[in-house]
C-alpha cells in the first residue's frame, strides 16, 4: 500500500494538469476533475487491472467515465499510465488532438467509451457488465474475471436514464459493476439542492445495490470502499463519494475557491489559476510536469501489473490449451468480424408482415450466432424479437446462460446497455421496440453512429398503419429523421447509420443478412406491423444489396418511375396495373436503403434512376423522406400530418394509400 502523503501528492498532480489543460484551452470544466482526482488516482494507481503494454487485452478491467466534461482528469491519469504524451495534454480541445473535450472510443489509449450526454456512460458500463457475465457463462471464469468500473456525477444521477440503469443493474445482480458517484453537490448553473432533495443512497438500495457513503477525497476511505466492493458477490456497488468541487482552488485574493459553482464549467482565470497551481505544489509558469515521486508511483504500478498480467495471461493460455474449442470461439467473438450464418434453412411466410420475416431471421441468428444478445423494451411478442427468445432464455439474476435481455419499458437504457455490451467486446447486440419510440433512443443512436458501434436496431410498426393505436403510436416523421443520419459519414467514410425499410418478407431477409454483415456502423431495420403482398414473381432480391433496384416494369421504355420503400412498394405495384390500362408505362423501384444506393457507382444510380426521368415517390412518412431521390422535377405523395385512429385498411383508404389514388396522383403528375 502506498504512502498516503504520496497518494495525496499524486492526486494534486492530476489536479494541476487538469486545471492547466482547461486554462491553456480557455475552455473546459476544471472543478469536477479537481474534486474527483483522489478517487481516480487510487483506482488507477492501486486497483485497476490493465496491461501496460497492451491496452486491448480482453482480460482487463474496464473504466467508463460518465461525465465526459471531466475528461481532463481521465487524460491526466492515462498520461501517468503512459497512454498519452504531455504534449497531447497541452493540445486539449484543439483541432486534430487525441484529447477532445469529451473522450471518444480509443482502446489503444485506454478510452473505453465516449460518454456523450450525461447518463449514457454509466449505462454503457452496465451493458459491459452484462457482456462480461454473458461471456463468463460461456467461456468460464479463467478468462472473464474482470471488473467494470464507472464514474458518475450529479448530472448523470439526475438524467432519467439512470432510473432504468439502476433498476436493471440491481435486478440482474451485476456484482461485477462498481460505480463511484462524485457527489460534490454542485452542477453547472446552481447547487444541487436547488433541483433535488432525493436520498440517492436509499434509491439505489431500493433497486438492490450495495451502497456505501464515504469522504470521496480521503484515500483510506476510498480504499476501504473499493475493497468492500471487490468482495461483493450478489449486487452492483455504488460508492457515494462526497467530494469538494474545485479541491485546492484559490481565488485571485488567495481565499478558497472550493465548492464554487464558477469552477464547474470555465477556466479558473489567470490570478485564480496561478494561486491554485502554486497551492497544489506546481509551477504556474511551467505547469505541465509529472513530479518525480508521482512518476515513480505509476511506474511501480505498471511493473506490478506486468507481473499480475503475466500470471493472468499464463492462466489464459493454460485454459486455452484445455479448452481449444472455447478458445477458438473467444478469438472469433473478439475479432470484430461478422459472424458466418447459413441462411439456407430460413422459412418465410408469403405475404406476411415484414416483422414476421424479422422474427424468422432472429430465430436463425439465435441458433447460429453464439455471441449475439437480443433485447426488447417489453415488446418482444409484438416487435417479434421473440423469434430470438424462443431459441434461448432471458437473463436472470445469477443466470446469464441465456442471451435475451428483457429491458422493461426503458428504450434509451436498453439501447445504451446494448452499446455497452459491444464496447466491452465479444458480443453482437440487437434491440427492438416500435419505430415511434425511436424518439426515446435518439441520443443512443447518435452515439452508436459516432463510435461506429454495429448494433442492430429493430423497429417495427413502421407507419400510420399501426391503426387503432392512434397518432401517438403512428410514426410519420421518424423515417425521415433516420434517413438524415443515413446521409452523414462516420470517421472512416461509411454511412453513420445504415437504414433498411424492406418492401416484403423476402427483401426483409436480405436486409437482415446485410445487417449481420455490417460490422462498421449501426443498422436500423424498420419493419411493418401489417401483412404486405409479395413483390412480383421473379424479383431478384439480391439486388436489394445495392440499396435500390428495379422490381417491376420496363428497363428501357417507360413514362414514369414509381419509387418507394417498405409496404408502399406493393401499393405502387397494384397501382401500376391500373396505369398500364391507361396506357402509361412504368418502372417500379424499391429503395430499402438510400444510403447504400448513394454509395453505388454513378453509372448504376443513373441506370436505376436515369437523369431527367419523371419520378413519383410514395411514402407513408413525410414527403421529404423521398425528395432527394425523386429530384426537383419529381413529386412525392406522403403524409404531411400526424396520423388518425382507425383500422389500417380504413386509413389507407382515407389517406390515399391505395392503387386507385396512385393511378390518380401519377396521372395528375404527368399532366403537370
């Protein structure tokens, strides 16, 4: 055990570095980082198990920072580990720097996640804890014995997502999850007592957590709490650490700047900064230094860890020798490669809802992809993720031999926990709910896209045809929102979100196959509630892999192109029969994925939608959903308003989604 005086000095070194990063950038949050330095220092210099020479070692403990604005604290600790150079800390929040204002996923540097909006980071940690339990049940304790640590602030505790995370983690008994709550009672605009009076400890105890309350700036109390947490075998642990916002900070006049709201979200300012650095033992004229005794502390820890990791790796090799089949599975699962799936046994019900096709696909995946986890927000029998559940069983407290997470009514929590499962490594997650509830999930969708997490989002009940449920449950603008993200590019130039809305059960199967193959970006699979007539016989569904393709009509001689995605394609097919009777020649194009289509060679795009063609689009969503495809001289018939409550066939009739109205609209369009 290290000398307490040395530990306090190391924490002060982190405080100086954190405050200096913010001061140099003239932007950031010094106060919380300074208050949390004691816990981070104890965790990183004495408890966290990692490989100093391989940050991606699968057996490592994971650390997830929920308050990303406190990244100066994390970067400083990782620099002491040897993951960052001092010059990189000096470039905090600058263009091209590896030290941005909120940490993004960067395993080589020890960054396990991008916390993004408050509350998501600790939910990723809970998902990672589920993944570790899931993998331990399949691979054994020898290779899955690590802990998941996470750090949350007052803001993360207040965010609604913490409700779902606390409930699920407690219900599942995630004893491998240890969360430190930095309870400094200060937030950006005010003191916490202005906005909350809840008893956080009692709340988490009611969810089934092991809760301890300590002085979060006292080394001995932090150690005692971590020791107790490591011995816990039935519950997740919450360590409520009462810390001092801006610990060690002094104002211009030399008086205390601690517990001050102003230190939360802005640089300390020249006079206060110089006084603070001096007070903490640094040199304000040359603050970016690691003090010799602190450097030796972390060097000693790295030497200790090399011995610990060598022993653990030897045990892993011994395990692999005794369990070659499991070792091969582990290597495959952690490779990040797409699983190999034999789809030849897939059975599809003709003219069924595409959610039913998804159910069949999930059944195949449950049998063949041993590291896949599926989840649903209390809708598995309706969003048809029960196709997966029928082949496995639910996670339950003490039993993770199944592969299905019942998330309860908590869409955002579910999505973030699934992201966390992937971030842990070794798991391919999918989650389902109704499309209209994707609104709850937008922050998670965005973070999955930003971090290039290949989660499979399953959304059913894709349009106003939800029917009697009424406009509250009828998505109208939702596909357009997803298609906007589909137009964005991620860091590697891929679609940030790949969106598929298939036209029938056969196209749905191809879309699911593409989703499984896609391991570079999240995939959105959007399915119908109602049955859809199959596309014309002879349709080459493999062409759906190009995002858009001709499903009926003339290749050369046509008067108009009819274009849609999802169930509207079959409506166009029905309408085309009437148009042919009118002497109008049509080409019908299904566009399950505009993003994929726009990635095809220009020659292919021009062959499917020749420049200058008259194009009519039909969408059950906002007209803007298809406007970029039909062009300036095209026309889109969509739904520019919220839905109505009625049986879906009545809604089709009333809202104009019928073969007869397609005939009328196209004829009017061609006359214009």
